């Protein structure tokens, strides 16, 4: 005889719906809890980071450890943030590049990482969010915007090492910008002392090929072979003013705006700006010793005076300290003087530009 089927005690429909809603809520809360324990990043930016790291191997990221840390600055806060950064670096291990790290004490840090590091950052509970470092172009002590940083970075993608010129952060010597565009150092510098301090840095074992015997004049530019660890360390080093590919020429193409000639032809004169290239040790940033800054100002001022004298301009206008440091002069010049300036095309000049208001009048006419 068939056994009777036992009666199934199902909960009422209303109860079932409540149970489903409760389960959905728990799942949603679990998802939120998971996200709160992971660093935030927009999916599009995450994809961009992943694409870039596939091409270069390393990508610079900006990681927020505590978004409210900037509100209070204290020694205790600084130590807390550094300890948090150290824990994150330990978690990332080899995926956090050993050089090129920045920590300004405002609750965020910047460093280079690889594809494995990006994956770990997206899961870590030690950071609130991360993104591609939008300050990459200004990161480092010396980023002159002349393409030298990018040239070395690209070379290190293709090869593990690259030959470079290291411009050391020396006080001496004074120098002269020669008419052919080259730099003549007018005396020895304390290059060996600065080299000693540089080679004592932790990353210095990655610097090869420095031969002091090849620099008997003690010029502040030395040749070396470096890898990426050394490169990122050098860019941040207080002992280095610039790192450039071997034989790199700063912005080789001068810009001579023809509008200046058109304005002078119409008006008989033109209001122009002349900007120099600067010498081998040139920096546009104020991170120089007072003596080195004065030498740069003097070299630029003498060069501008020579250039204007050759064009028939009687005297160099008085330069501000900023203009002298940059190698910039603003003046009104006659048509014959301007035509002579253009005819000479002095290699020390990076650009000649006309005042925009006058150029606009010329274009309209």
C-alpha cells in the first residue's frame, strides 16, 4: 500500500517575501562591507592603469591612506601615516618599486607599481582609494619639461640600462654660454665631494660606469650607466640637478615667431620676448643653492647682453631676478635691429615671441 505523502509546511507568502528581502539586504550589506575593506578606484581608471602597465611594466599611482589626514598635522600623525605606508609597502612586496616613492605627510603616497601591485591595491584594506598619479609630470626634483625624463623612461622600457649625463647639484663653478650654444665652465667644482655623497645613497649600487679620471676639469656633468632603480632614485636625489640621456640637447628646435617681423614692418618696431635655452646645468626650478642661482643669472644676463649688442641694441634692459634666472628679456626693438636678430639666429636663443596684442593687430590687418 502506498505511503501517504507527508504534508509540507510552507511559510505564508508574506513571510517568504520578507525572507527574500532580508537575504537580499544581507547580500547588499556584505557587498558594501567588502567594498569598504578595499581601495576605491573607478573601473575606467583601473582599466587605463592596466593597459599602461602592460606597455611599460611599471606605472605610477597615487594612494590615499587617510583622506582626512590633511586636517591635522602633528608628529604623531606623521608617524602614524608612515607606519601605514610601511604596512602597505610590505603587503605589496616587490610590486612596490623601491625608489621613486613620495610621502608628503598629507595622507597620500605616490610610488611605482606593476600589474600584480594594481591587483593587490584593488583588494587591500590598508588604503582608502588609489588612482593614476596625475602629478607624474611634476614628480621629482627636476622635471624641466624638455623631454629628457620621458626619453630615459622610454629607453628603459626597451633596455634594462641606459647611458646618461648626471648634472650634479654643485655650487660651483661659474659658467659662460658660448655663441655656438655650448657651455664653458669657468673653473673646477666640488664634483668629487657631491659624487661621494651621491654614491652613498642606497640606490647607488645601481649606478655604473662613473670614471672620475675622465673628468680632470671637475665639470659638474658626469657620465654613468643606470637602470630603472637608479633612475627613480636620481630624480628624487638632492645631489642631482638633472638626469639626461647621454648627449641630450635641450629643446633643439628654436621658435622664431614671424609675427614679430610683420609687426616691425608695419609699425617700425616691435615689442618682443627673447628666451634663452640656458646652459648644461640650467634649471627652471628654484632648487639651487644661492651661489648656483647667481651663476645661472649671471650667465644668462651676459649672454642676453651679447646677443642684443650684436643686433645693434644699445643696452640690455634691467632684468628682474626671475627673468635673469630664466634667461628672459622683454623689450621694444626697432625693425632693423629685429631683422638683424633674426638674420643671426643665435643658437643660445630658444624662442623669440612678439607681444600678443601687437601680433593680433598685425594679423587683423
